[in-house]
């Protein structure tokens, strides 16, 4: 009887394990890693990768290989490194990261190490696209940076990818840019001034400057100045929509010729974007009232709006609630939708605990009312993150193909 009960319990545990989603397994693996249970962390990651199939991102394979190394299971570590060496997603920066990762110290003396690293280097080089770092503007004595990633055969069109999460800007690599590059798009990965030093209106200003810079230098970049798309995820999606919904007013008297051209784009595709800071998840509930979100995601400084006192040369925080609400409206793209706006494609999960699905749904309703071409995909049971949206994300390049003609 005891053996039968043990067998039943074992089968129940197996069923529970198989019922876990890849996202849950990755989370479990991260927790086990934190507890220094490297072997079970590696097993959890390996199960998640199997569940994701070809949609698993390269950093997951790399981390899984490092976990097997930390667990002192070299054969499994090298098996995952072999997979990486055959991946069309691996980049030179990924290869450098593997070589410099102390987690692989346990297997670096293995005779297989040098040969697999050489294979990874070759593969990464073959996967790579030429890159050039450019200064698209200056403020406060500092340069504003974008990375121009060049396709092997250009199609004369450009995609601006806003590098932003929680209104913090970091270059995120090229893995998610490959669908555009392989189709011939010139990609401009734009970095903006980040919180806590800069608030959202500063980032909006930076992005407008970036679009103008690309358009002004279209001849140098080999693109048509009227064939520019924009994309981003989360805060990057918000900034993309803010740029796309902005008016077409041009400052023809600007001292800098770059600022005399339009910041208009021709198509937009974004993931889980904030769109209305005054109605956050429900009517008449502004985002600053969501104290848990502000604290846990650490985005409070993005809304710490300031005025510059030229005489005193000081930045003074705006405390007046009416004025703050006016600014939050100005940076909420939903209030600036007009019939001449570019086509918009949004993907959002209905289990997103960071940006409410309502933000995308109400935005799409307004687009429809204005007669703007749009598309919304709602991913069932999916939260805030791109990994469970990869098949749908691949539709972005098709959207740009269709609407940037």
C-alpha cells in the first residue's frame, strides 16, 4: 500500500511539474539560483527552454549553460554551449560575455572549452551586422547616443527602436532586431535621458530629436526620409506612441537644421505600452496613486517633473497637482490621436501586472473612433515581458512591410 501511495504521489508531482509554464520554470530557476541550488536551477531552465522551443532567447541558453557549469556537470554545460554555437541569434557581445563569465571557470580548463569558444565566436561573427555609434544630440554637456545597425542588403527603410524599460535607457543588443535587419531595414537603437536624472518629458524631447536626426541624415544612411517606423516595449512603447501621435508642427526657425525637419513616423508597432497616465487601469485613477507600482517598479522619478529657473539656475520640482496632471496628460499619447496618425500595432498580455491591459484597449478604441489603421493582439494568460509573445512579435516586421511603402 505504501508503495502504491508513493507512486501516486510521484505521478501527481510529475503532472504538476509538467503543468508549469516556461515563464514559471524560468522564475523557479532564478529562485533556485539565488538559493545556490545550481543543479535544480539548471534542470528548471532546461525544462523551460524545451517548452519554449525555438522561441527561447539566447540569454536563456547562456544562463542555462552557466548553471550546469556551476553545478559541476560539464557534459550538460557543453551541450548547451554547442546549441549556442549553432544559433543564428548569438551575437559578438554574447560571445564576449560567455568568455568573461566567471560562472564558466569550472569548465574553462576542460579540453573542450577552447574549441567550443572558437565555434561560438565564428557563429557570432557570421550572425553580426555592422554597427556604428552616433551622437544625435547634446544636452547638459553630454551626448545623446544611438546605435546604427546596418543590414547586409538595405531596403531604403528605417526602424527606430526605443531602448527603454521603466524609462531607463540601455542598449539591449541586436537579437530582437534581427527580423528587421534580415529584411533590409536600417535600425537605429536610440538611447534617451533616463530617470532618475531625467523625467518623461525629457525622454520625449530626446526621441523627437532622434527621429529628426535620422530624417535629416537620410541620404547618409541610405534611407527614404519618408519611410521610418518606430517600435519599443513597455516605456519604449509609450515613448514610441507619444512620438507617433505628436503633431506635425515644424520649427522652421530653429538654429539647428536638424530641428527644422519633422519628427513624424510612418508606422508603429509596440508591446504593452502605457498610454493614459490619468486613467491607470480604471477611470480617474492616475498612475501616481498606484503606490505599489511606483515603489516596486521604481518609476517615481520618471514623474518628478521640474521647472528650470534661469535666473537662479536651479531645477525646482513641480508640486502643484493641477500642473502635474497637465503634464501627465501631455505625455499620455491617447489624448493626441488624430485621423492622420500612422498605423498602430499593439501586443499586450491580459495578465500584465505592470501595465494594465486597459491601457492598450482604450487606446485602440480611440484609434478606431479616429479612423486610424490599427491592430491589437491580446495574449491570454501572459504577463509583462516579450518572451511569451515571440511568435506574435515576429509579425511586427510584416506590419512595417505593409505600412511603410
